[in-house]
């Protein structure tokens, strides 16, 4: 696995992403929420690791990303930080952490950077976020934008649907993208928009676009790692999710085999436990410990 990282050993940084776009290189982005996953994702050569607030859906069992707290994001970001070397580490600003003013946004982002170890933060919204993005960038915090389907707006949108379907909505998306770039965003997630619109947005900005359900014209592609690995419990699978493994089935099978071995007495085998040193065994044979009493349990 680590061979992919060996092929591209150089650390991914905010400036190197723009250079990659200029060279026409396609970038790879995945989510991670814990240390082991971060290690695997990083060692496999992923360019950007996003500690998404999708942690709420796929790890914490919430229905939406709305309840995810800043403390939860900081905790998961710290774990991912410990497992990440090469990839650029981006953490999502959770709902509510940047909606009450630029000062609050800076405070929240600083926690993700200083306590969590994130190298950049991501927040949702277009022109309405320009002031916040500008302020964060002025405080040396790189910002990734996120437009199109913005899951934190689920209550306003009334569900998760394709965005940018009309010419007017498409124009608005291009304006949002340009405004975020002008405010200093270094990259932009485009979520669930028609591929033609993603192509226009990608051509309209000089920062990389990172598509999820936005077609092949984006500079980078991102998926939620649980979707890619078949670990998601979502009742529906959006058309853009390509599942590369069925870890849920593999885990269920492994756990069932363990349970069968335990129940049938096949686990643990002799070489999976520790013998008592000979001297102690001799001592105990000479003066046995009584197994009689309240705590003694008879086994067949
Ligand atoms: O929270 C998340 O995982 C995201 C990606 C899907 C872009 O925002």
C-alpha cells in the first residue's frame, strides 16, 4: 500500500495544490475520522484528507451533520493528525461554529488548527460566507469553500438533492465560486451539481475544484471513506458512490467466525495463551490454590 506514497513522497501543501491544478494533475481526496484510517488513507497516497462533518453520519450515528459539535470535530481531527504525514489535512467547521460572526469563526477555526492540527478548514456556503472566509484567511487560516449541495443546510433545502439545475442556479454557483476565490479560498468542494456546471465552475476559477457527485471535470474527486469501503449504513446509495470494497460483509464474516470459535471452544488455542513458568507450576502443585468458594465457577 505504502508504494503509492513512495511514488509521490512530497508533502501536499496549500500552494502545491494550486500548482497541481496548473499542471493539470488530478487530485485525490478522502475523508478520515480516526488514526488507523488516516494512516491507511495517507499511506495509500491520498493528496487531501478531510475530517468531514460527515463523521456525524458515518461514525457518530446522527441522521445529518447538523448536531456535530466543535469538540467532536477537534477530537477526530487530532486523531487523524497523528496518522497523517503527507496529505494536506483539512477539517470541517461544524454547523453553528461560523454562523454567528467572523470572530466566532476565527475562534472555532483556531481550535481546529491549534488543538486538532488541521492545516486548513472547510466551511459551507457561497457569497454569504465571503466576509468570514476573508477574515479567516487574514488570520493565516487557509479556507476550503463548499458549494452546491451543502448538507448543513438540510433543514432549509428539505433534503439532499441535485443543486444547480436551472440556468439561474448555475450562474449563482459560478458567482459563488468566484466570490470565494476572490475572498482567498484555496480550493472548493462542489457537491452534487450537474457535470456541465462543474466544468464551467472549474474553468472559471484558478483554485482546484473538488467534486463529489459533480462529474469528471473537477480537478479533484472526494468520497466519504465509509461509502468507498462499504461501511455505510445509509439506506440509499447516491449514484456517484463507487464502492470499492465490502468491509461491512467482511467484518460481519470475521466476527461470526470468532463467535463460532469462542462458542465451540476452538479459540483460544494453546499457542494463543501463556503457560505458567515451571517453577511456579511446581510450587502450586505442592500447595494448590483452592478453587472452592463463592467465586468458583464450574466449567464443563
Ligand atoms: O463532510 C464531508 O465528508 C464532506 C465531503 C463529502 C465533501 O463535506
